[in-house]
């Protein structure tokens, strides 16, 4: 959201707008002219609009409403998300900010398109309750998600990446030293997000905490571990989930096993083929999932339950579970050497 500095009342003057633009000090800055009474957005105002007005003999003592652009691009707040075609249309027009308005044009906030890659209709749940025992002594007084990678904590890289894809509602599952996470993020206001917490009174596995969460804003949920460092494209995995009509999509990373010997294939006691020191590629669970909201009903309340347990249930129910191989960077920060690698890799990642 743009700071209040970019908002100007229709009761102000064009001269006030000139001074405000000088204060903002950004090239191509835009002011948003709102009515004094109900804060409805009247129009947008740039230095170009003001120059054209002055050339047309508009007095700088008049209201900025006299020179502002009233044919502006906007999106109604009633939408939980901004459709991708709307976003692309705005970007094609060179629009850098989109006003989010109520139906009566009351201004809610301004969306900065330099911050967002897309706007996905997903709630996110981040699992952050583990004790991080393999990273001790680093985690004796600090929860693993708050260990810094580069300039900020592991989990903050994930929160910021979720935000960059327009995901606004995030629930963080906490347990070990969870109060530090609550203190760090608060309710999400500082990041223009809505962040809630659910506390596990006992370890509930990799997805069991979903059984404790009450309401969701969207029909589909993205679940991920907090200790991942990844540049995964959340829009791509969401699109795959929708296009394949999956009930659940599982992000995976490739894992290669190199056999140091020749491997024979047999039929009975007859050798029918030989592979010299082959490499086998397997897909490993990467700790990132999207599921339909109704699947939460399959998760037992306050019981240990893993994502793999949910998958097994879905297999039995003949539901559709889809694989999404991650082609981007992905690292599970579980051990000291992973943490050391993350510190080196972060210098070269675009997060």
C-alpha cells in the first residue's frame, strides 16, 4: 500500500499538490485525489496533469480535482484476488499502481505492481512448530524459522515470496518458542498482510495443524514448511493444480541415486540386460502442497497427521493427487551444512 503521503484531499489546492509531489520526490509519482467526505477516489494526479492544467490557465489555487485524471484504472475490493488478465492489462498499459476500491469508489488501498507478480486466490499455511534439534545450539533460544539467511529470517523469505504472488491470508502454525514468531510478525499489518497463528500443544506432524484452523478466505490452500529456501513459482504450481483439476498437488524435487556397480536385470536365472553404473532419478516430497479446502475435513483434530497420511487417504478415495517437479531453486534447511549452503546461495538468489 502506498503511504498516506500519496493521498490528497479534494479540499486542498493544486499548489498543495505541487508541494506534495516535491515531498514525495519520486520520478513519475502519482497522487490520489479523494473526496473530503467519504474518501471516494476522484482521480489520479501527476506533475504532467498539473503542467497541462497550468498551460490551460487553471489557477493553482483551485482544487486538484480540476486537473486530475478521472478515467483511471481500478479494481473492486469485493474480489479476494485480482484476475491475471486484469493484472496483465494494467501492466501492458504501463500502470504501476492499481487503486483497490469499494463499489462506491471509497479507497481501500493502492496496490504496487512492482511488489506483486500475480494475485492468487489462496490461503497459505506455514508450518513453523518444529524444534530444529539438528541445528542446535543455534535453535536453543531461537526457533529455526527465525534463524537469519542473509539479511532476514528463513520464514520471512517465504512470507515475502507468498506476498509477491498476491497471497494475503497467512496462518502460521507455532509450537516451540512460538511467541517469538508472534512478536516478530504480529498480525501482519506491517507487511500489508493478514497473519494469524494456530498453536500446536503437541507435535501434530507436517499437516495436522490444519485441523485446528477454523475459517479460510479462499477455496484452495497452499501449505508449506517454514524452513525452506526456494524460488518456486507459486503461480505455476497453482495453474497446474487448476488445469489438472487436482484435489491435491505435491511439489517435488529430484533426487539422484548413483549405483557404483554394473546392474543386471534378470528373468529367472537368465541375465537379460546390463546397465553400467546407472543413475536412478526419484521425486522427493519438497514440503509444499496445494489442496482443496474441503480436504481439511479429512484431517483429524489434535492428532499427529502428516501430508503423506493425507495422500494415502486420497489414494484410497480415488482422489486426484498430482506431482509438480520444482525446476527452481529449493533447499530444505535441516542441518548445519544446509544452513551454511543457504548463507552462500542467498547472495545469488532473486527472492
